C-alpha cells in the first residue's frame, strides 16, 4: 500500500491534542441522550446530526484553507478513504441510534464503544500497525472496565433476552466505528482535519437520509424538544465531538485514539442516571474507574 501506516505512538503529542481528544470523546458521550430525546427515526437522527454540524465544518475547512502554509490537497487516495469513512460512520450512527430503541443507553453506549478491539486488531493485521505493550494493556483494562459496567445488566435480569437485538446493533455499530477510525486515520495522513470531517459528514448525511426514506422513518421533528435534540446532536456530538476527535488523529495514532473513545461510555452512563434514572451499580462504578485508568495510560503512550 502506498499510504504510510498509522503510527501507534507518536514521538511527543502535544497536551492540547490530548485535551482535544478527551473533550471530543466527552461530547460524543451525550449522543445517546440526544437521540433518546429526539422524536425522529434512527437514520433520520443521523441525517440531522450531519446537517446541523455543516456550518461549523464549512467554517473550519475555510479557516484551514486560509492558513499561510496552505491546506493539504485532497488526493485520490485521501478522497477514497474519506468517502469510505463517511459511509462507515453513517452505518455506525444508524445502528447505534437504532439500538437505543431496544436496549438501555448504558448497554448501547458500552457495547458501541468496544471499537478499540476492532481498531487495534484491524490496524495490526491489516495495516501492520503493531501496538505497544502499554496500548495493549490499556486496551485490556478498558475492555475489562466496559464488561464490569455492562455485566450487571445481564445478571438476573429477565429482560436481558429482549435486549439482545439492541445489544447486537450496538456491537455492529462498534465494529463500523472501528473501521471508520482506521479510514479517518489514513485520510488524515494526506489531508487536513476540517476537509476530512466535512466530506465524510456529507457522505454520512446522504447515506442516513436515503436509509431514512427507504425505511419510512419519521424524518421531521414533531416538537421543540425534538428539534433541540437533533440540533444538540449536530453541534455538540458531531461538530465539537467528532471534529475534535478527527483533529487529534493528526497527532495520535488510531489505536491510542480509539482507547480514549471508551470514555463516552462512562459519560453516557452518568448522563442516563441523571436524566433517565438509570442508576449504575457499584460494579459499574468500578468499571468506570478502570476506564479512567486506561485513558491515563493512553496519555502516557
């Protein structure tokens, strides 16, 4: 392959890039809350998420093009990777949003954030991006924390079997997001973050709108709460959240970045507790501590 492999451990990533990575992951953690509060279909919610993020992404791209050093041109290799990233993100968004109709926000968020498994394995087996021992250790710790968070949902819970379909959708979303991270990491090696975010979001918007029309979903929000929810999806979860993640991938490798992405699971659990009364158990709280420890391990490289 002509494109360079995604580095697992950069020489010395700036603190600002880690803050951007962590903040982006936090904003993304509220996506499940916004989807649950919306009154449109799963794919339609994804479409509105992309649409309301467009003004910010266009401004971001325009700013990059005006920098003195000039913006990195979008070659054919970067264009293909960016378009693929948009398609994969559309699948991720549609599956994750749909899972919220069949399982809890905690389950969907936790299973949906198992993307590090796919990223590390995919980067290793396909791209030759061999992870360091520290990254593998952080990966195992993050997965253990996620299991501790989600396990009580399946222990002695007669409704667990009814949640299996929703959990499966969330797991499918995680694998789609893993492939998205790899594709964005490849595109970011050849193009600026704003342009990659803009084009991938356009592709994602088209995919979600077509999917919503084919599935005969409710597309137009029917209430003020519905409109505020999809606006929050666009501005908070995507423009800020996904945008900062894409920006940080220029300094962090895909494996390290994806590990930090388990943080939104904890954010979602706490937000669901505060808003919908989904109270976490002590075991879930311990799992959250494990996730935080994994985040710190990523910071140290």
